[in-house]
């Protein structure tokens, strides 16, 4: 058997997490595998030497991409050429469609290399035509949600539901949560976790509004404490943002041990009574810890205008979508105001039980208790290669 050569790329922290787990799964099934590509901390921990800093690709939103378009276009061309020259057995692109799918398109135009895309496009939410367009240069899709494979197959691609990685991640114990409270002198005071996003644009847009909501809550609940786990790429921005916030602990992962930082973040998730979070996969991390939440998000005016007219669903929160409920309140676009956010948090504090039921159902539907998603994804990649 010849060795397996994989070119793999991710463009943001959530994709890096998926990539790291997939790489670990491939290594367990094919010890002879080798990797090239682009990734962050978790993919590098599995042996990847990233061709350039993944943070260069961490942009979101139609208007947000435009200022960086020329640089992104150059990186897309460089990466596609590297794939064609190295001739791997498979190209695996992970999320970040503005980058990943453009690379795959160029690779298919210049070679017959098999292409796998990890994370199905949200055609159930907006721009349903993306699936058919993607099928021109993607052979195989790895889906995180159980309702996605029929949509991808209908467009002509192989698609496997592999489960969401959140179900395989460790969750802190009550003892670890208690220790976290003790370490930060929080006692038994009510604890609000604030998660303003993992991209600089998100922190810039949401930070001030989150801060005003917190001050309104503190006026009614003066003993409330705030904890903010900062994502590494935006830690400096989060530290600056929260400098004027009252009773706030920032968890800054820079410069320390990565595993220790992740353990502290998990303990904070378990210790928090409620969370205010930007929209995204973090809602599933909170669900895994059964931490009630309020979701708030806004984009640039141009992105908001375009996307609001293309949306096919009435919620952007993954817990709501997977559980088929609307248990998690969300404040999106024009509704993302400090007053509305603060009142939403008050309402959830008063009645969190419906959310916890929806969270448990979400985890069950995403594969909790089954084979680890990274291993399932690796098995799907290998089966697809064998059948091709």
C-alpha cells in the first residue's frame, strides 16, 4: 500500500478545530499519512507545517471580504498551484468558502485531484444555489448536521453526516467549575459569560453594545460578575474592549500553555450561570455545558442588507435549528441593541429550563455517545477515496 498524501486547509479557529480532529482520525486509521497545507494551532499540533498564517484568511461577511480581496486572491492562486504541484491523493478544504472553494475550483480546473469539503454550505439558510455551484468542483462533502446530506446529494455530491465535533470535546466537571470560581474570587455570585466573537470585525461591531448591556445588567444586579474567554487571534482587542467593564475577568490564552488555557475556558463555561455570545458554533459549546444563553450578532450595513433579503430560515442559532425549537433568544441586525440584549438575559435567567431541554436534544442529534466525529470524518474520506 502506498502512503496517503493529504493537502488540507482551514481558514479560521473553528475550521482548525475540525481539521485537527480529522487529522488525528486519519493518523489512527492510516499511520502512513502525511499532510501539507494551511492551518492553526490544533492542526499544527497534529503535524502540519502551515504554509502561511491562517489568521490572514479569517474574514467574514460580503463587505468585510472586499478590502482584502486582492490579497486573498493572491493567496488562493498560490495555494491552488501548490496543490497541483504536490499532487496529493486528496485535497480537503474546511469551511471558509470564500477561500476554500475558490482554491478547489482552480485545483479542479488544473488537475483530477479528488476534492473533499468539510462543512456543508448553509443552503438551508440562504443562497440555496450554492450546492449546485459547489458540485462542479467538489466530489465529497462531510456534513456536521443530520439534515444536510440529502441537500448535498441532490446537487450531485457524495455526502456523509459525520457528527459535530462538539459532542466529542471534554466538558468541565462541577468540581472544576467550583475551582475556577475559587481561583478568580467569584464565590457564589451570579456569573455572566461574554463571548464577543473570534474575528476582529465581530469584536469591533459587538463589543460596545455588549458593554452597554452589561452595564445595564450591573445596575440591576450589582453582584453579577463577568468572565470573557478571549479567542487567541483577537485577545488584544478583547483586553482593550473590556478595560472599562466592571467586575470582569478576561481569560487571555496568549503566551501560556494551550491545553491549560482550554481547560480554564471549559471550566468557565461550566461555572457560568448564563452567557451572551456572538452567533456561531460557540452556541453548541455552551449547549454541551448546558449553559443558558442569549445570542446577539450584527454585520456591516451592506452585509446585513444583502443577507437579510436572502435568508430562508427565521433563526441563525444552531441550537434552535438542530432541536427544531426557538428556545434560545437571539438579537440579530437591527435588533442587536443593548436594551434588548439586557432584557433577553433577564428573561433567560428567570426561565432557563426550556433551553436546557433543547440543548440536550441538540447534543443527541449531533451524535453524542457515538464514534468521535473526527474519526467518522476520517473514515468517510478513506471510504470515498476507495470507492473513487
